C-alpha cells in the first residue's frame, strides 16, 4: 500500500511541476524581451511530452478567458444586491494563475468560450494528421510544433518549428494564413508544404497557389504555383521550379520514406537524423560529398548503413548513441 501511495504522490508532484513550468513559459513569452532562442527552447520543451503541451494549453486557455472576463466585467449587470461582481487578474505574474483556473471553470459554464489557440506537436520520428473546421487538413512531420488559431473571421496557423503539409479548402471570407519565422504564407486554394529550420524557411507548392511575403514587408512577396520551391533565408528569397517526380520524392515523409537521388551523403545523413534519436555522423569531408541513391523507411538506419558499406565501401562504427561513417 505504501508503494502505491508513494507512486501517486510522485505522479502528482510531476504534474504539479509540469503545470508550474508551463505557467513560467507562458509568463516569459508575454515579456518584451522574448527572443528567438527563447522560442526554440519553448518548442523543445513542448516537443518532449504531450503532457507539456496539455499543460501549456490549459494555462493559455485560462489567461485568454481571463482577458475576456476582464473586458466583460464592465458590462455585467448589477445583481440582486446592487453589487457588481468584479474580477482582477495580474497578467504579469502567474503566482495566482492556477487558482484562476478554478474561478474560470465556474465562469466557463456561464460564458462558454473556446480557447483562441491550440498547440499540436510531434516528437522525433513522429507523424500526425489534423483535420480542421471546414475539412482542411494539416500533416505534421517529425519534431514539429504548430499552433492553430481559428474564429469566424480568419484561420491562422503558426509553424514554430519543423515541417507540415497543408491541404486547405479555400474560403475567401476566412483567409488561411501560416506564419513561420517572420514570414506569411496565405493560401489561395492550395496543397503545399512548409519546412522551418534555424534561419531557413522552405515552401514547396504541389497544387493551387499561395502568396508569400514578410510579416513586416521586409522581404519581397511572391505568388507560388505548382512546382515552385521557395527558400527564404533572412531577407533573401529565391524561387526555383521542380518536376512533379522531384516534389513527390521530397514529400516521401508523408508515406514514411526518404528518397535520395544522387544526394550528398552528408545531406542524406542529416535527413535520417531528423527522424531518429541515435545519430549518424560522417567523419570526413571526402565521404560527406559522396552521392547516394535509394529509398528508405525513415527509421530504417540499418538498411541505410548497409548500403553505405556495401555500395560506397565506407566503414560504419556503432558508438551507442551515435554511428560513425568513415572512409
């Protein structure tokens, strides 16, 4: 009995710690000094566990409801005793944040608002498909964090990191906009993919059109059509055209595969490392430049290293948490 009780206490402590951490992240994110490094750290914490995402969502929902209650209190009617119920929340401090959840649980029964934003994430090697209001779908690739904000007037998505494939049902009255690394992608009836890495955004067009531009007009805008691949790094934007077969190969992750066509070994290794916790390392630059071809399951590192040995004639050494490839 004591073991069970201790386990329950440990679980409760873990949950309490997660809630406190989520509150701390939310509090920091509201500050003026929030940086890109802070966002990356938050993304990593969210991706660690679904429990982190749930805790963050609950904190965010509580404070968004608090925002609405704060605005609503000015128009609440006088009650039978002639006194108006007043609410006061300190938005700069989360010391009382979780106490507010209890109050808002009662308030929600009277004022049934939905959270303005929902957070979705995948772990390393994960894959998830979301179906949104109206039938649009978003597929999340490995190690991805995405936020969805929808209401009657607009549909906004924030790709905080990772990669996603969008199949959007166009509605001119409710624009669908993806915000990613300071850029804005607006659908015009579309199937497209976006990949966000540190300092680099890649948009791949499959069907329809999208409008690409900077959120603050700092980069040139472009209308993308099927076959266009846009890469944005800082304020520089380039657009190239690719054949349908190439696009299908690049989106092989949707079927759980990686396709390489005369791909530099270093680039192929980087792709595998996105999907697996045990990392591949190329030990020398000459080996890194060697081209490789093939189609592999995203988690089948064994098949990949076998090809590296048998076809490229390279050595593969297992060091536990990493596998080293060398000449």
